C-alpha cells in the first residue's frame, strides 16, 4: 500500500500521536461505523461494504441519503434541501447510535459527497472519535486537469441553468434528481474552492483520507486540497489506493470500490488497531 506523495502525508500505518481520549479508545473496542453515501447513491448500495465490515468483526450502518431512498420524496420544485440538512441527518444518526451504544467509539466513513458532509459535521457539531473519507474532495475546478474547464462549466453554467429552469437538477444530470440548494452550494465550491459550511478551524480528529489513482471525479490533487484545507495535518493519514494494490475481484474505481472492498476494509481496521 502506498501513500500519495503530496502533503499531508503519513506513510503506511504511521499516525501522529493521538490525543489522550483517543488513546483510551484505540484498540479497546471496535468502533461503530456510520457510512455517509456519495451524491445520488442510496443506502442500499453499501450493503456489500457493511457485510465486509461484519466479516472483520465490526458493526456498520449506512445513513440514509435524502432523495435516494425507496419510498421517500425525491428532489423537485417542492422538495429541496441543503448541505446543512444532510449534515443534520448525520448528527441525528450519531445521536441514535450514541443512545443505543453509549460505550462504543464512532467512526464516520464518508464517500465522495459523504466525505464533505462528515467533515462539515466534525467542524460544526460535537465530534465523533474518528473519520475515514473516501474519494472526498473540495471540487474546486483549479484542482482538476486543464484547470477543470469541464467541472467549471458544470458549476458555473449547468447547475444554475437547470435549477432555474426546473427548480431542481433533473435526471440524468449529476445522477439526479438533485436538490436545488445543495447543488447550488456544490456549484459554488466548484467556482470558489470554499466549502459550503463554516470552516473556521481545522479538524483534529484522527482521520484516514483516501484517494484513488486515476480517479477523474476526485483527483488526488483535489483530495489533497480537501485534506490540507479542512484537517490538521498532524491528524491525517493519507492513503492513495494504487492500481497495484487492487486484489482480484476488488476495485479502486470512484464508485465500484464498494462492491469489492475486502482489502479496503482491512486497511481501515489496520489503521484503527495499530499503534
């Protein structure tokens, strides 16, 4: 397993010394994992990942994604929500987990947009014990190849136009339907590079920040920017999931990694348990 070359960087399983509270938790018990899904992906998609954690003796649950759960309202002119609404959903899930498992440490795992959301939670709500972000980036167009012209066009033109015409982002654009406010906030980050929530300090929670080699949706440079802007470098372990790391039946694709995640989960378990 190889780390990406850019800072923040901690090779292999090495991490900065944890805080005293964190030290009392690491290794004492397996955490309860709460998974925040990617944009336009419902919780059912993560069943293979939940099962993989279970095979390693860990309990994991997926937080429901607004607009993409069976039987729940989809985004339209009447149904709208924001990053803050999604972050509040994460906080409600954590509150339930704390109530049901008061002695268990909680690890938030955020995939893509879910990684942006768990970072927003840590910055603006009582923090959980650990974070893993997977292919999560601040999608500033300048962190993409060729100055991210294609991303800039999506943020500066496509999202404003679609949300003005329809009141939301209709399918198939962006895996829609996408909520008007959330997608406009995402577009603002594309243009400015600033997160769509208050970030007046940096996250000090121990965090494993993962990028995928050749990921066009969250390029390693974008993931580095996400880590550098929102996290204390002393708290971060950066891991780039290289093509050579991928075992048969697994993947380091931005989406398909969920379907073959044994090596990935083993890496998380090692990060949690090793001193």
